[in-house]
C-alpha cells in the first residue's frame, strides 16, 4: 500500500488496551509523542543517505509500463498530513507542484530514474528526518546532530552485493558496512583507499557520539 508516496508493510502500533501496571512500550503515535515532548531528552544523531531509494528506483527500469501508471496517479505523492481531500483542486495543484519540482517538463520514464529516486528518498526518508529533528529541537535542549551520508564506495552494502546502478550516491543501508563489521566483505581494501578512510571516519563519528554525546 502506498499513502502520500510512503510505502507501509508492518508499522509500529500504539498500545491502547492495557491493564493497570503494564509496561507500555508505545503509548501513542510517535509523531504525537514528539510533538508533545514525550521522549527522552538525550543527545540524538539522525540522518539519511543521499540516494536511499536508489535500488528500488533502478529496478523500475525493468518494467517501463510502471512509469505510465505512476505518472497517471501522481496525486498519490501529495503528503497525507496536509489533510487535503484526494481529487480536490488544491490537492491536484500540490501534486503538479511536486511533479514540476522534481521532473520539470519531463515525463516520468526510464530516463528520469535519478529524479524519481530523489523524490522517493525525500518522501520516505528525508521528510521523517526533518519532522523528527524539528520537533526534537522544539522540545529538547539536548544536542542534535544531523547528517547526510553521500559516499558511494565499493564497501557499501548494495555494491558488495553486486549493484550496478548508475545513480551515484549510497542507497538504503549502504552506510552500515562503514560502521559495523560485515561478513560479506571478503576482499580487504588498502588502508589508503577512500573506502577505508571513510570507514575510519564513520567509526570515529559514531563512537565519539556514543562516548560523549
């Protein structure tokens, strides 16, 4: 299912029916808890990769007919939290503005995969990072560190598994193999390679954050 450009399979659900004394993990919707300041006021690091949706967007090259379907139902990308009625004049106007912002005068096709990737990355990842960060600074004095990971090297998870995407930029989870040991990497990289330099930087950033906030 796709709502406002966002894909859902299994998502967190607030616990509404609990007995007195029960430990409740999620008492309300996460965004409502952020908006009301119901979260731990501790140092927070949050960000996204520059091309999070790359692998999914690239796979559409194999099904050109998908572009026609996506283009005809572009209103699906209007964020639901705007509260606009589907099919209303305002909703359709917003849909057209979104289309123009990412695609200009081009029709959606295999040649606009990079633009589609940027749009879905913003919708599915960057939007959430921005909203969470905004509410965090509004309700907490603790440090907030935003980041964008942009390095697309041979050590990225998707590249290790054979991705041949021509879109430059790390896809979803690609940063993990620069922070944690990854058993799928069987060939060592030279210490002076950009992969190893990036790995050392990433490990340093995350461990320093864990130690000092």
